[in-house]
C-alpha cells in the first residue's frame, strides 16, 4: 500500500506538489512511483533558472529496471534542485516525500496558485488512480 499524504497535490504521471506557502512549490515523485521503479540509481535534473511549462519533461529518473521521464505539474521557474540526489539518488526510494524531493518551482501567478493547485489531484483522487493501476 502506497503512502499518499493528504497535504499534497498529485499528477496522473505520479509527481507530487507541496505548496510551501511562499509562492514556491516543491516537486517530487510519489511513493507509488518509486515503488514501481525499484532501486533508483540516477536522477537527471534541470538547471536552476529554467522556465517550465505544465506537462513539459524536465528530467529523467533511472532505476535498475527502468527509466522514467519527469513532468512539470505546473508552469514556473526552477529556483532550486535537490543536488544531494546527484550523490545519493536512492534517497528517492527511502524518503520520496521529504529528503527525496526533486526541485522547487516559483509560479508566475501567486494570486492564482490555489486555482492552479485545485487543477491537480487531491489524495483521494490520486489513490483511485493508484488502485486502478494495481
């Protein structure tokens, strides 16, 4: 059974989004995604300062059995990446919602942030997708 925190928003491509409350959003992959991938051995992340469009591929995560593209859940500019994953990509497996985060985005329209987040899946809707894949 996957861990699906209620305070996050989700995408159908298994990314999670945390509203940091300051106009930035932290992005990672879900517990379900890391379980499906298996042991993560490499994470390729973009440069800080890059602008992303919703749905745009921004990186790759590789495991011993598969490689998977990573997609931006919302428009924004990358303000931070988790550089620790370069030396310890397995952190995504051991701590997908805390230490295994991928990047932080700053959205251009902080006034509309709640509406943008409402367009993403809540925990119950994401759980239904995970259950359907089982």
